[in-house]
C-alpha cells in the first residue's frame, strides 16, 4: 500500500513517476480542478477518469489560483489539505499542484495518454462542445493521446454546497 503523502509530487518528481509508468506500458490519465470541498461529484468524476487508463494524475489549483478563479473567500481548504485528501483516494495514483490559471505547464510536462474533464467544462467557456477546446487538448492529441469528457453527477458542486450553507445560516 502506498502511503498517502508519497502520492504528492512536485513537477520534477511527477515527470519522473510518469516516465517510470510509461516505461512499464501503463496508460496515464490526467485531470485537474480546484477540489476545494471534496464531495460525491468529485469522487464519481475521479473514479470515472481513472477507469479510462491504468494510473490517474490529479493536478489541483494552488490557493492563489483558486482565489483568482473563485474569489477572495476561496479556497475553503488550503492547498496542502486538498492534495492530501485527493491523494488518500484509492483510485488516485498521484497528485500535484499548479499555480497558473490553467494546468497547461503540467500537461506539457506530463504528456498524458488521456486528458479528462467533466462534461460541464465547456459550458461556461464556449458555445462549442468539442473537446478540442479543453486546455491542453492540442498537446495531448499531437502526442497521440486522447481527450475525453465524463458525465458529472447532477446537483453536486462545491459552489452549491457553499450556497446551501450560506442560505441555512441566514
């Protein structure tokens, strides 16, 4: 059994780990997100993502990145806590942090065989539903990889949970 903290990687060690996995012929799946308050929707999404390959890498937004995306009151959980919780999931093989607005640098470094996002990802970005609009899809496809979207569990999101708590307390 792999110790949870051993699944947490910086960029250099994630590159080395991916190299080892690929030499063993394993299919590497990559996804990313804030994962601020882990909930049923996240668990379902990550488990579906892992089913698309042999190993799953999850890149989480840094605290500063979450603040820039979600506002000054976020994240609820700090980056170290979010990485540790993600790493504790049995179907997550490695986690890493990224600080930009997108994980493009991690995707470029990792060169996953499969890039995964939830099917809601494109909804707020473009009218197009083509996965080619997913950040990093060009890099993954140029290297022979696939880009997939997975169905999300309706009604589960961190924002929905936070809104419910605020309504309950008002």
